[in-house]
C-alpha cells in the first residue's frame, strides 16, 4: 500500500515535470544556424584545438556542466551552438510526440540485427527533424535479477546478444549524424537503491559479463558517447571511477568520444575530473567555475584537467558534424506512417510464443462465435515502462483494439475489465460459455519503472484471476505485458497458450492480434531465462529480499538527502553464473530457457559445415576465424523465421567456466519447404576467458564444443573443435 502510494506520487511528479518546460516534453526547438568561423576542411582534432585555444578559463569550466535540463552549453561568442540531447532507446522522448518503438528488451527478443539498425536509423531521423544531436541511449546493463526496474530498457541477460543489439542500434542512430550514448557504465543492474548500492564485482565477472556489451558498442559500434552510472562500483562512484572511465574505456578499448554523467550522479569535483568524466548533467553542480577554481587554488586540479574534457566534447561534436549544420533537418519527418510501420514490424518480431499446446494458436476465426477478453491491461496496454525511456506517441493501439480491428465484427467480443482483478459470478458464467478467452495481465508503467524494482509475482490478484478464468474455461490464452520474467509456475499448467508481449510500443495491440490470428508467425526468442521460482536464479540469494519495496530515500539518493548517503555493498557473488549460465551449469530446469520461443511452423537444422575441426591458437590470434554454416529448412506449411544460436563450451579449462556461452546467432526467414544456410563465425575472443591475475584474456588449448540449436537448451548439433598451441608441444 505504502509502496503503491510512493510509486504513484513519483510518477505524478514526473508527469508534472515533463509537462513543465523541465523535461522538454512539450517544447519545440527553434531552428537556428550558428556556425563557428573555422576552416571546415580541418580535422575534428585540429578544430577542437583551435577553439580550445580561443576559450577563456571561465568559458572552459562552465562548459563542463549542462543547461536547461537536456542541453550541453554552447559558446555564442565563438558561434558554437548549444547541443540538445534526448532520451532515448524506445524513441525520442523530448520535444513533443514521436514514434514509440517496442522497448529494448523486446527489440532484443527479435534477435534481428537489421531490425535494430532500422529502429536506430528511424530514431536518428526523428532526432534530426526535432533538432536533437545526442540520443541518450541505448542502455546495455545486464539483466541480473528478474525484478530489476529497468530490465525493459536493456537487451537482456547475455553479454553477446546485448552487444550485438547495441552495435546495430548505434550504427543506425549514428548513420543519421546523431551521437548515440551507451549507458549506464557500469553495473547499474537494478534500481532498488541505485545511488547507494555499491556493485561489488570481481574483475573477471566484470570483464566477462558486465562490460562486453559496452566494449562492443565502442569497438564495433563506434559509439561516440558513454554515460556513467549512478551507483558505485567496487567502492567508487561510477562517475569518478578511474579504473572504468580511463584505464578500461580509453587506455584499453581506445574510446575517443566523451563521457557524460547520468542525471544527478556526480558527487564531487576533483574525483570525476581526474577519473575521466567529461560532462556533468543536467547542470554543473560540482563541475562549474567556482568549484573548479577552488580546487585549482587548493592545488588539487590544474588547467589541463579541464582542457581534456572540453577538447573531448568539442572534438566529438565536430566529428559528428553537429556544429556545421542547421539544428533541424527538414528532409526528415518528426513521425510518419512509415515510422509507425517500422514500430509495428518490430513489435511483430518481438512477441515470444511461450506455450502453444496442441497448436491452440493461431485462432481460427470461423470457429469462434464468442470471445471474451479479460483484464484492464487489454484496454490500457502498457506501451513502455516508466521513467526516462517512456515516449509520448501520437497513437497507441491496445490489445483490445488490436483484436477488434483484426476481427472486424466477424464474431462477438465481450470485454470484462475485471476491476481490481475480480470477476463476478455472472461474468464467470459468461466466461465458461465463451469459445475462447484471453486474459491480459502485466505491469503498468508505474508498477515497472526506472527508480525502483518491480515484483516477481504478477501485481495485485492477477495470478488468482487467471486461475479463476482457466478454471471456468480451458480455452484460455494469456498475454504477458512486462519487460522481464515473472512468476508463471502457479498458473501456467492449466493454460494452453501464452504470449510474452513485453512493452511493444505504439502498435503493440495490432502486433498481438496479428499473432493470435495467424497473420504473423511469431519468431521472438527470450533474451532472458524465465525461472519457475525467484530463488532459482544464481543472483537472487545475494540480492535484497523484498526488491519491490520502495522508499523515497532510496529513490532520490545522496544529493538531496546527504545524511542518508551511506553506500552499502551489493555483492555479485554468483559471479559469472548469470541467467542461463547458472541454470545450465547447475542443471536447474527453467520454466522457459534463454533463447526459447515457439513458431507456428517447424524448422529442421541440417548439413553443419565447419571450416576447422582443429585450429592453432596463434592462427586465431592472427585474426583467422572458424566459419560455421548450417542449413535451415522450413518443414511446416507456414512461412516463418528461425533464430539459430551458437554456444561455445570449454571442455578443458583451468578455471571454472559456465556450461555454455552464446557466441553467434542468425535469424532467417523461410517460405514453407524452403532451405537456406545461416553463416556464423567465431574468433579468438569467443574461446577466451579473463585471467584476473595476469589481467589478460586467455584461450587455452584443448577441446571445445560448438553447440548449435534454437534455444540454449535445445541443442541440435554438438561438435568438437580442438584448439592447439604449438608453443606448448
Ligand atoms: C536516467 C538516464 C537518462 C537521464 C536523462 C536518468 O534518470 O538514468 O538513463 O538518460 O535520466 O533523462
């Protein structure tokens, strides 16, 4: 009860803020064209150096703090324009309405790199149309516990899948000249007490689980901006963590863009500047002329400490071309039917068919006289979780509307709102006599949101309502609207068909109806493991016991309430055993495994071909890759898409390794009877683990298995590959 009040109050505050000028929801940017007087043929570095040399000390210091909540300051004297940023991953949040795409976890369920590129590109176009130069996404924090409030905003539990999704998305956004921001660096894996939970992670786990997606975003995606996290990592706030921001990010990975803080996550002046932070947002509370001057006077900073971040900012903006173009690009629409269609296509590819006993779905319209749809979620379908990812769209199709549009009065549809998830006796009787019933359950954007965690159980009495409906009518379908896994064990055995529908953006209801009636063959695969019990996860025994309990002191964190500013350790003691790595290594049966999702057709995998059965480590080190081809045939009678997944198991390892790890995948669309090859390849990194004593990645000689299948548990090929090391023979 207290919980619910706090959450609702917070969202009312957020709504008020967003409707005021603060969050820039309703603001429209004025078009402007201010171009610095600088030779456009110079390199970005040369331009940055010239501008830097023309800036006064005060101008430089003031540049390090943001302005107007979402902007990076300009220097009017030198005709350097202000840069506007916006959230983020599911669409353009600020500056009036925009296309709302499925949330990132749903995007990841598509396992479709091209789709992610297209979404990124479309969001990039809408940014350009609105005058935004920096998108504050994507987020790539790993799904460590199923109750984390922002799981919906990230790409799931696997570092490789997250990295691949991020790379395509970033390339799409940046192809339109908009700077993408990979966030939250690092280990902001839940929201329970995000300002104070000190993520205590050993170096190997950090490198193998929590950092790879960031590394891919930088090295493969070329992302130009990184946002630090709220939380401390191993005792040091992420915004002043030199190990992360300089030693790893710049020295090891070669990142050459700028690092921005999360909003209100800077806690001092010297630490962040010495650690490698370049910009404090939304304003320079600690990074401003006065505080910087004081620390220079104290001898703790010098001018070079502010030249570095200013140069990083200027160079990145010159490189992206944002100083040399008009704020808005008129060739792009702020939204349009084509963008909405891309959102619908993405939603269709994201839905995961979890259960379909005796081919219950797709529904045959000609056999239905009466359908009953139960649950408020069907009418007010959540399009996006709460917080900074939430997009105001022009349109939004609920599940109820989607079904009504698709069936066009071909049979009788009755909607039962089931207020407070209760049903009357007469409603139960009507349910009993219907041909088919759909119960729509899940979380609202208040129940699942940034700032706090969510519950593992379905909220309120939804599970009980499912039981009542299924007890009266066995022909019951469940749609789950949530950004992560939930408790299903208590009700699922009596249900013939279950769809995981995530938060699908503005056209979600249409996509759900398309799958229910077979217009679309589902092809989504879970980007996380769904467990039978909360305690089955490797992480939950080291997590807080009541994650969904909220407190204002945890939500607002240190800056407003310094007396509650005490960090506490959140130990990542399960180490590498996150998600399926834990379930498969410990042989725990999940409810639905990572990578799982059913189709209305069947696929056969055959003709596995490998370029090598044995390969020298030195060859891999020189860049040679093992090429893998496998044929996929659609042996059913409907067109559809399959996701083929490649996992690597290290059979002979000197250190404990997970049972298997995803290292490749491909998605392919096939007509009935059609066959095509999927090609994947793996290189040295895919065999390696991180040795925290030497600080190096190591691939050891010996036997590996290449496991190929269509989920982490349905492995259809198990093929040996030997790594040899001539230096050891
Ligand atoms: C979130 C960031 C977001 C920022 C700006 C913060 O609360 O953690 O992800 O980019 O706000 O809206």
